C-alpha cells in the first residue's frame, strides 16, 4: 500500500548531474547473469574460496577483545596509523617511497576515484581516459559533468604516443588510467610508455590518477614500476586496494600522492564520510602484522594464473577463426574481439539461452561505443567450469556466425 502511494507522489526536480548518471548497463547484465543455471564470466569478482576468512575473523575478534572501545569509536579521517604505516613499507618494497602523511585510507579505491574527481573537476572540464576504460570510473567522472578526451590502447596499454594530439585538441585536467592488467582489457602499460607518460604529465602539468587495484596479481612477467614511483615532480596520485588481495567486502583502499593533494583529499573525505570504518582498518592492520601476506599473494597468483591459462587454452580450442583476445600477465580479465561484423550486444541474449554470460564491451567506451568486444572474467570460476563455459560460448558464436 505504502509503496503504491509513494510511487504516486510527484517527482522532485533532481540535480543537473543526474542527467549524466545512468544506472550502469553492466549492473543490469550482472543481475540477469546471476541466474543459478548460468555460467557467468560477466562479474568482476575475486575467488571467494581464497578469502582468508578465518584469519580475518580472528583479527576482528582480537581487535575487539584487546581494544574494542577504540575499534568501535569514531576515528581520524586520514586513517588508522599502523595500517598507513604498513602500506608505506609495503609500497617501499615495490619501489614507491612515500611518508605516512602521504597516505589516505579510503573506502575502496572507488572512493579514491570519487575524491580525486571532487578535488579536480568542474562541470565542462576534460578528463583524458584510455578507450575502453573502467566503467565505474567513467560513471564517477560523468557525475561531475565533465567531457572525455580519449586515447586508444593496444597490447602495451594506453597509446601514450597519441597524447600530444589529444591534449592539443582539448586540454585535460586529469589523466585517468589503470596501468596494470586493465579493466576491461587485461593489458599492461609497458615500461617505456610509463616513463613517457610521466614525462608528458610533468611537461604539461597534468595530474595523473593511477588506479592500481590489480597490480599485486601478476602471475607472469616482471613487476613494472608504478607511475608514482617514476615521478619526481608530484604529478601522480596512486590508488591501491585490498579488495583483490584480501576481500572487497572490507572496503579498504588507499590513495598515495603529493602531501598537499592528500591534505585536500582528506578534507573532502571528511565531508563525505568522516572516515573509513575503524573496525575494518584495525582488523586489517592486525591481520597484516602477523599474516604471511606474501604467501597469500603467491596463492592468489597461482590460482588466477592457472584460471587465466585455462581460459586462454579453451578460447583457442572453441572460438571460431577470426576471434581474437588479449593475453593478460595478471589481474582478472580477458578482452575478446569477435569475428568481423558480429555484435556482443546481439550475442548476449543468445549466450544466456545457452546458459553462459559475459559483459558486452560497448559500455566501457568513453566515446562512440564499439560492439564487437566482450569482457570475460576468469578469477571467479574453477578451471573445469571455465572450459565448459568457453565451450558453450564458442558454440554460440559459431552458430550465430553461420546465420
Ligand atoms: N578500479 C578498477 C579498475 C576496478 O576494476 C575496481 C573494482 N572493480 C575498482 C577500481 C574499485 O575497487 P574497490 O573500490 O573495491 O577497491
């Protein structure tokens, strides 16, 4: 009754920005793909069987037993000191040297994107992104009523050689990219391009937002230095996350950058949510102080590497000629290009009929959407189901190609 009455009330005039805030097409797809009979490779979910559930439970119990009142109290916006210190020493091992007051704990790296957008962007400003790009970042930027400048990407990541053109046409205020195992493509920015991009940003004084939730999930090849570690002039903010290394439900991420910008982000975060959950931060700090994080990462890399290899081998086995895909060295996604003339949007319902799902690539494009791509996730299914899923998908693509 109440619901019926509420829906009859007149709508309120919403903020201008809401005209740009569309519900994510991917969320709608994920709802359908969740059907229990469907083998879905659509989501971006880590493998839940690898969450260190017991260690996380123990860390929470210990924090509550030893220091329960502080763990349940309001705390500082910057974040819990020992967690920030752990992040500082962990990043130093990866070649990124920062002081504790250059680290802000965020509610996942998604919040880092939002805070940086709020700090930098006015309506009509230009954000430069790789095309295709992480969808939820595009959504965040759209909420600030910005325009996008795009540069393409290839197997070595963002086409840095195309930046001069893009910047000459429209001066961006921010460059956003995912250099490691990009979402959606799974590709990684080469070392040469990393140097060139940082030099470019320094020359033009444009801030780079380096979003790096997957960097620890490298299962092949050599670790590459972060953009932030190559920067000596304070033009990079680096975002990290515990979502893919511990568990996304903790909602723990961090932003690292020039002290002055981190101070601005802290003020914005205070106005947004006061601080990230005290209990989660303290439990994570406790966990990381005694848990073999490197061994845990090794296990994740082993499992994801095997799943990726399985998916690549199954694609080889089942996809018709003319289908192409990326070969990630880490992360969670493969990007597939369909044979000429085929559309992933048109294929999606046919695949669902055969009980297999993927995400069509079109929503990931910041400029004209292209329909011949799909994103496949391999982290969330065991090898046997990956093979079965690719068998179903290959059959759907082959049969719709013949029609
Ligand atoms: N950036 C990228 C590229 C992502 O793929 C994701 C998660 N899908 C996020 C940021 C957000 O992650 P979280 O907020 O859980 O750290």
